[in-house]
């Protein structure tokens, strides 16, 4: 375990030195972060951002307006994000939870205990662990480590996790190895996304990778 901890810290420090601060998540308000966390499911941030811009253009980037608009109409607005019919329903599911449990008040949402809020978010149809934890970390500023496909790929290639490691196991390993800092968790996840998109792709650019030493890249993963 100590070896894994040292490896994980080294990965973080090396990525930080290589890429610098990422200043993630780009949003004007915490509510926009929540909307973005749902819209970016199974698509690129570029596509999600197009949908966010369209929501803003139509003056809908507030919980009251999005709750009021018909689901079918919302689907047309967020079409650039892909899976627009499904995501419009998921946004509506969250908004109903937000209204019923928080009165559409972000302070009420943020002030909930992490365990309580995470459980409530996971009870919303369409919100899984990654989306819930993204909301907790980036919108509510809770100290929660987010695991995504890039995290799984990079950690596996770095021999930090096994190929079949669950979300909870990966999150536990990261949380145990790193200082419990919200800012660090925020920055590390952003660096992982940066590295996964630019370097550690399905077919990685190993020749110029800053963390290639000790990497166990498997071309079949």
C-alpha cells in the first residue's frame, strides 16, 4: 500500500509540474456546474459546453426556468450535448429533487452533510457516482475524489489499481493516499482529464508522456 501511495503522489506531482494549474470547473455559478455535470455524461466537454451556451442564450440557466420549461422543449435546447431526450429527463429529475429537498436553494443543498447529500443525489434517476461526486466536489466544494474513465485508465496503466477495480475501491485508494484537500482533489482530477485527453488516450503517446516511467500500458485495455 505504501508503494501505491508513493506512486499516486508522484503521478499527481509530475502531472502538476507538466501541465500547470487547470482552473477547472469552468462555470459562472454552482448551479451551472450541476447542469454541466449532467450534460457531460457520455459526451465530450466541448459538446456539453455548446448545450450550456444554448441554455444561457435562451435565458434558462436558473433552476426555476429549467423546472418550468417542458421536457420536450428542453431536449431541443440541449441537443448539442447528445442523448438530449435522456438528459432532459435527467435534468428534470434533478430539478424535482432540488425543489422538493432544497427549495431550489443552493445554500440548503451545499450545507447538507456529504454522506447525506451523496445518498440523496444517487437516489435521483440518472445521477451515478461520477456525476454525484462531480457535483459534490465542484459545485458544493466538498472534499470528494471524482473517478472517471480517464482516472481508471491512467491508474490501471500506472499499476495503481487492478483492471476490475470498482469505483468505490479506486476512490478509496486515492482518498487514502492523498492529503484530504478539496483543492488537491479538484486539481488532480482536472490534471487526469487533461492527461487522458491529450496524452494517455486509448492509443497513448507514450514517447512524450511525463509519467511513462513504470507505466504498464496494455494495448488491449
